[in-house]
C-alpha cells in the first residue's frame, strides 16, 4: 500500500511562462527526444511512452530520501504526486505542499519543477488516496465536487491528470461519473492512472475493476500494487505467493484477459524492502515478469497462453525509496521497460 489539463498546444507556452517566472530556462529538446518512438494509440496521451515507468513522489518525509520534483530520477515517465488531501466537502480534494517537511520547498519552485518535468517530456499527476487517504464519492454531488476540485488543481499546479489510489473501497457508478466529467474538462491529453490493491482486481465484478473498464477510453494505465497482499489467484485458477515472478505474471493476466488493453496494464512493486511491509522483489524479477508477459521468455512455472507486447510497463513506490536504495530499482527496471520491443 502507498503510505503516506491543459491542451499540449498551450502547455509549451504555459511551461515557458512558469519557468521564466521562476528564473529558469526552459530545457531544450534533443534530436533523440524529437525522434523518440510514438506511443500506443490504444490508451493515454502522446506524452506517455508506449512503455512507461511510473513513480510516486512523496509529499512528506517518512525516512526515505527527501526529494524535490526536480530531483526525481529521469527514468520515470509519469510522476504521481502523493497525495491530495480530502476537504470537509464529500468528494472534494485539495493539495498542500509539505514545505516544512521537504526542507523549505516552496510552492513556486514546485510549480516550476512540474513545468520543467513536462518540458522534459514527463507527465506529472496528482494522486488521490493512499493507505490513509479517504475520499468518498457516492452520489452526483460528490462526483461533481471531485471532478471540479481535481481540475482546479490541474489548472493551478499544471498537473497532467490524476491517479486513483483509493485503498478503502470505491463506488464504480459515481467514480465513473467523476472521472468522465474530469476527462471532458481536461481534454484529450488527460493522464489517468490507477493503483488498486491485488484484491481489487481479482474479478471484473469488483468495483475497482468495473471502474477501470468503464473509463477504458480515458485510462492510461492500471499499476496494481503487487505487494502487502499475501497469496492470490492467478488467471489460471492457481494460487501464487507474492514476491515471485509467477505472482506478477499470473495476476497481470487477469487484467489482460479481463478487458483491459495491454497498454493499460503495469506492474507495481516497492522500490526497496523499506517501501512496503511485504512483497518486495528484486528488480531482476520485475524484468523477468515483463519479459514473460511481452515475449514469453524468463517465465516461472506460469506461462501465459499468449504474449502482450504492448504492456505499458512498471510502477514503484516510491521515487524516494528508490533514491534511498541508490536508485537500484529505476537503474535496472527503467532501461528494461524502455528497451521493450
């Protein structure tokens, strides 16, 4: 568990303005970046690579390395800012930068760093929920409040979209309404990610899985949390234990065969043993699972009946725990994801 838009045509202008206001120069785009492969046409905006790495950035100090957004490792294509805060109005969220806990990191610099990441081809989104975060969307009013407040944060901070990391349940009917309303406001470049727990994606009848399928036209990627879980069923009906390649591939198969496009499926794991209570696997195991799912190689005892070369990639909690471990996760998994055919 995770413990604690603008059209692209306008974004370049807005990014430059924010950077200029902060006294920073806009990064230049190299020839290599300009010629980078296009992205999947199945899901997600053009800014998200076909094979992408997602990392959560901690807006708090819990013993991991404290980072500014500018210090987030370059391997991360999507940076999820954790977390938004619920207000007293059902469904409504806000964002409070923990400047004191982050060594005096100012709101102005944070906004400039968001813009700089985007200028470097990254997406920065606001995450809703976490282990202790509870946002209740159970009727039309709260769905509207959610969509309006998230869109307001996108306008204020420049976020590209939202991550749904609600670990205390959700209502598929009204979460779907909220996300579709937000998507209409944000436009075609909206980035939508989800980080359900394993139990939330065991069946297409689960509320989380229903929501993902309901917003499939908007959905960028579901990075299920393959940790803090215990044993779970794979798509072959066999029980697999967390911390193994079979756990990653067998559970990913449920999503892949349950209606999500391969480009909408990612593998979420802790960046180090300190990043979660259980379920850590070595980066090499993540890479083996990616190979198994995309190419049918390096599998364990479970081998899917077909391959999914369009698989989106991998996610970790968190960029901060990754930094604390010497960037060992992003240093190994990042190049592997980006090197997938």
